[in-house]
C-alpha cells in the first residue's frame, strides 16, 4: 500500500515534469503551427545554464532564476534568427530544419562545456526526506518539483485564460490576419510565445537536472514523449497537455514498477526483466495510436473557433 | 553542374587510399568519446597515450600510430568502426571496448580477419566461454568476477539479504548473476532497468525499500552511477539499506558523486593506491601529465593493454606478420601490470586478485578511493570451462 | 518520359556509372573499405527510395520507415539464429512480414492526416523498436550477431563482398525501376493526384485510402528488402536500427536528394552518408556543420539537390 502511494507520487512528479516540457511544445505547435524538434535542445540548454549559473553564483535559487532568463533569451534569439522563417511552411520542412538544430546544439554544447556533462547539486534544505504520510518518506526535492510545476500550470492557465496577452495569443491562433489588421504586432507576439515555450522547456530541464545529470543529447528521448503527450492531449491545448502528461507519467512509472512482477508470473525472471521495460514503454505509444485512430483531435482538445 | 563537380570531388576524397606503411605499428582503439560516458573514453585514451610516452612511442624499434574511433555508445556503430579500422586502416592490433554489447557486436569482424585484439574493459560471459578466441586477450576481467567478489565480501560482513538492481544489457545481467553466484543471503528482488536511457530509478528504489531487504547491490557504470547515488541519497535509504556496488564508483564518477559516495564499498581488480612500482609510476605520471585528474580502472586497464601489445611486438622484434609468435608471447602475460603480476586462463582472461575499495575524505576534503582489503586472490572466472581453447 | 540531356539526368547517369564500376576500383586499388561503405550506401538508397515513393509521390510523411529495416533484418536474424539459414526462406519471410506490418499500420494510420499521420507512424515504429528490445532470446538491446549470411545454395555467395554489392545494386536498380513504373502508371497518377487534391480525386470516384494503402504496402515491403540486405551487410541486427532518429535520417536523405524525384533518394543517401563518414574524419564537431547545413537546405534549397540541378538545367 505504501509502495503504491510512493509510486503514485513518482508518477505524478514525472508527469508534471513532462507537462512543463509539453506545455511549451503544444503552445508553439498550436499557435504558430511549428513542429519544433529542437524543443528538446532547449530543455538541455536550460539544464546546462542552470548547472553553470548555480556553480557560478553559489546559490541554487539565484542560479535557477538566471538560467530561466538565459533560456528565455536563447529561445527569443532562436526564433528571430532561424525559426520564424519556417512559419507557414510544410511540417516536413520544420522537421528537417529543427532536426538540423538538434545536431547543432549537441555539438555546440560539447564544444563549450565538454563531452562529460555537468552536475547540479542540491542545497541541503532540499535533500532531506519528508514524511508526508506516516511511514511514507518522499524526497523533499521531488515534492518541490510537484509544487513548482503545479504553480506554473496554474500561472499558465491564468495568463492564457484571464489576461489580455493570453487573449491575444488565443486570438492569434484563431485568426492571425485579423489580429494584424487590428494593429497588434503579431511577430512580437509569436516571439514572446516561443520564448515562453523555451523558458518552460528550460525549466523542465533544470528541474530534473539534480535528479538526473546534465548531459548532451538528454533532450532526444524525452522529446518524443512530449510529442506523444501533446497528441494524446490535443495539439494546442494546455489543459490537454496537463492531463495527458499526468496520464503518461503514471503509465510509465506504474508500469515500470508493477509490470515486472506481473510478467514473472508467466515468464522466467530473465525474460520478464527484459520484456517489462519494453512493454511499459510500448503502452504509451499504444495509447497514442489508439487516440489517433479513435479521436485524432486529442482527448482534451483546445476549443475550436 | 557545380553540384556534380562537388559530388565527384567528395567521392574522390572518399576513394582516396591512405598510404600503406609496414614500418609503423598501427593500433586501432575503439571507445566512447562522445556523450556522457566520454569521460571514460578520455581516461582510456589518456592512459594509453601515457603508456606510449613511457615506451617512447616505439614498440620493437618501430614507431607506433594509434587511431582512436568513437563507438558513440552504440553496438552497431562500434562494429562499423571496428570494420573500418580493420579494412580501411589495416591496423595490426585493436584495443579498447568499454561496453559488453559493443564488444559482442564487433567480435565477428575481428575474429574473421584474425586481428589480435586486446579488450581493455568489457568482460561478457560469452567471451570467456563459448565465444573465446585465440586472437582476443583481456586486460580487464570477466563481468561476473567483480560482483562475485562483492558477494563474498557481503558474506564476510554477514549481510542477510539483498535487493539487486542493474541495467538491462549484457553486462548488467552478468553482474547480477555474478553476485548471485557467491552471495549466501536471500535475494529479495532483482530489477533490470532500461539501458542506457533510463536515468530515473525512483520506481526501483521504492520497490527496494518495500521489499524489506537488508541491503542493495547495484551495477551502474558511468553517468548512471552518478544518478543512482544521487537518488539513493535523496530517498533517505543510506541508514536502513546500505549499498554495495561494482563498477559504480570510480575515479571518473567520484568527482560528480562527491559525498554521496562516502562509505559505499565497491570491488575492483585495481585501485589507484596498489603498492607495486609500475602502478606508482603510472598514477604519479598520470597526475603530472593531466593535472587535476586521476586515472580510473578503465585507464589502468588501457595502460596495461599498451604494455601487453608491446610485449608481443618486442617478442617478434617488430615483425607483426608473425601472429602466432605474438599470440604465444601475449599468453605469457610477461609484462609489468599496474595491478601486479597475473597469469592468463585458457580463455585469455586474467587470473587476478580482487580488492575492496572504499571512498574516503582526506584532511583537505579531497575524496579518493582507497584499497581496504583483498577480498579474493587469484580468482578465475566461472566460464573458462566453456571455452574450447586449452 | 523522354530522356533529355540536362543536369539532372547527367548527374544520375554519372552516379549510376560510378556505382557500377566501384568494385573494379576497389579491386584495383585494394581499398576494400570503400566497397563496404558503398554497399551500405546502396542499401540505404533503396530504403530512401521506398520512403520517397510514399513521401515524395504520395505525400504521406511516414516518420516510422526505419521499422521496416528492422523487420526485414530481424526476419533474417531470427531465422538464422534458429537454424534456418536459407535465403530462399529468410527473404520471403522478411518481405511478407514487412508487407503485413505495412498493411496493418497503413490501415490504421491512413485514417489520419498531416502531423497526426507523422505521429502515428512514429508510434508504431517505436512499438516495433520496443518489441525488439524486449526479446531477451534475440539479444534485446544488445542485438543479435548473424554468423552466416543468407545461403542461396550456390546461386550467389553473399560472403563475397563483390557479389553482395552487385546484388544490392541490382535490388536498388530494380526498386527504382519499379517505382518508375508505378509512378507513371494509372495507379501512380491517382496516388499523386491524391496528394495534390484529395477532394477532387474522391469526387471523380477513386477510393483514396485503398490506393494509398497499396502504395504504403509496396513501400514497406521494399524497405523490408533493404532491411534483409542490411542485416546481411552488417552481420548484425539490433533494435537501434528502428529508433526514431534513424527514420529521421531516412527522411533527411529523401529531402536532401529531392522529394518526388526518381534518383533523388540515391543522391541523398550518397551525400548524407559520405558526408557523415568524412566530416567525422575531418572534425570531431561535424554535427555543428551538418546541422545548420540542413537548416539552410530547407530554407533555400527547395527540392533538394535534384531540385537545384533542375534549376541549372532550365537555365
């Protein structure tokens, strides 16, 4: 029972981390219709910036804030210099171009920071286990991830749904010519949205960094999950991304936790150990395939005009 | 037509034949030089180069040329690079190989071409057993040996039960099997994680805690070892479930693991403070040549690989066409190894001691690995009977 | 199709001649490596050509094509492991398995469009990847070594590098010929028409999905053949060949060469793999060059290399 509670929390934490990554992706895809494979690279850059700034400033929070700013800036530069030329083009062009960006970023990081990767150590106050329920200890840092991610989700919801700029974003997605005709600077809007997406990706990267290390190519594996999530949730829908991310996080974690034992009832231990991780990964893709066949607009699609 | 010319030019470049040379000793070295595990490859390269420095960059009177190739941590790429070294660069020897799966994938072209290979790390059980080859020599160990030694140590300490966690690839399976072969206590659980992509061990750690085992054993080389120790400490398990390891803490990971590694024992056939002369020279010169860095066991094994190759070339006075004599010379293991003298088993795997290593902090706050005890002497792997060689 | 003397055809002819004469060069210069490199290139050219059929001509952007390389490869590998060494059994199984997989996936995926189609083909390919990783008996992630190449009972000896190269070249030529016939047939015109304007084609009365599905299956089967060839070439098969980034590589080859052009995939495969091989020899940081290069090609080089050549030809 206690194990289930712990695993549930693990799944929630992983799902929320995925949400941070998927939110940016779905915004950019939904509003600018841009397939950005380099989103994973922004995730990586966030982690690298954080490790660098934390080491430089000696303070965890300051370092993270600086890194957020740096990733935001990087996102804006990237949009202005390279990606805005891709708007309106074939998705395939996006795929190819951003695939090229992945290659570039991986090598650029290697050039600047070296091939070995970095570490992002936690301050002492975050390393203690917290007793959330009698008998169940959960690492303080993972709780922090849950809290922060939920806060960001709430903030995102408020910004998109309740502020003027959010309204502009939603309007721009519906009808960009009209927005332009009304005198709103649509280019600036898009740049800001992309920057926001980049910052979210960077935040996800830096939040998971103390648990996992900071390394080259860390974006590739998680990027694919992010795409799966936004498809399941519905492209352009933040609410969809949130719910789908939790779902995927749960499936992955609970699958990895409980499948091997289930499989051992029918297979030998060695075969079960090989089949189980593969199976739990497959489940997520199976879910996406089912969603695409049955309800391609996603489980929780953004409301259409 | 510019594109056509350019295409033709590139193709010409592709077809350009490298200059053939019979007067140099050519060695191909396959390891990982990119990605998070590049630090291991670099350590191996640094140590190999140091050995060449000590040899004056000559073997048997002939200059030595080393070609380093990056397997990018993938079996299919490692195989490709191996083939390129054999077919295109026409090397006299091949060395390296960190990963068991990369090695197994690359074995066929090596054996088919009868190229002498010195394996400086990977130790899959198949290589010690049915896939053994007269052309392959190991300067490392067989995967099961090191965890088996740890199992023996755990017995000595009276550990009652253990939860095993490891990565799901050839070496991971060997490691956990190795512990099970000697550990007398109860195995409360055995979990394999997706390799190399799974870096979040929260599910496995939760299960370990829930199992009620008295201890945890892990094998997570490279960056995964850093991550595992991080998460292990953050989960607050240090007090209730002590950790026993193989190949998880070494000089390449220690700088990143820092205090998380204190008090976590590991087993190894080489530790940097082994008292023989050759080792003292190796470690001292390494620290001089590469300031701020320490060699790891990967490096020590690579250093030995260079020395082993040298012993063969010297024995034939530089005539590398005499393969049978070179193989015979190598079988004698007649060189000064940094782990101390050892003999080869019939399967060309060393018969050697295994030591208990622990992490200590000195007065200046510097972390290093120290030899605490000898766990087992002249240990031979369990697979040599399966090898058809005599 | 009238053959006219222009840049595109000239380059295609030049490449064809180079490929034909390559083993001669290898023999004379003693450079075996160039032969093995180009065998690999020819096999990938076949895979890229099969992708071009559905992507370039059919407008179906499949991000999971590498799965067929794996299916074809594993068919050969698994049968070899279980003692069935005859190519006469292995290769038909490889083709049949690929066709079946394509049929099932196609039937499900073709209900979707655009980016959703991309994602669902990706999903199925990842599933194939994970199935292969999960098979402990066949090596899982470590892969499976194939100790003996497919045996064709004296008809052809695949262990001979030269013979094997010509077999691959023959398959590539056959594949391209098949694509040429399809594209210029009524069936092919329908598929291309569907890419341009599906509504109109359906109004005329063509069942879109059925046509696309047939195209999809042919493409998958051809790629399965490439997979069987690849497994024999590397004497090894592992799930890595099916990972999504490999499908990305195939797409890059097609786009680089020029989508919807007959010889484009061949050029694309040659350029991509040769660049990869030699840039990596020139500098450790080759991806920093390759990356922006791809970006520039997308932004400025519409239609890939063949497109560029086409523009020269028109003057």
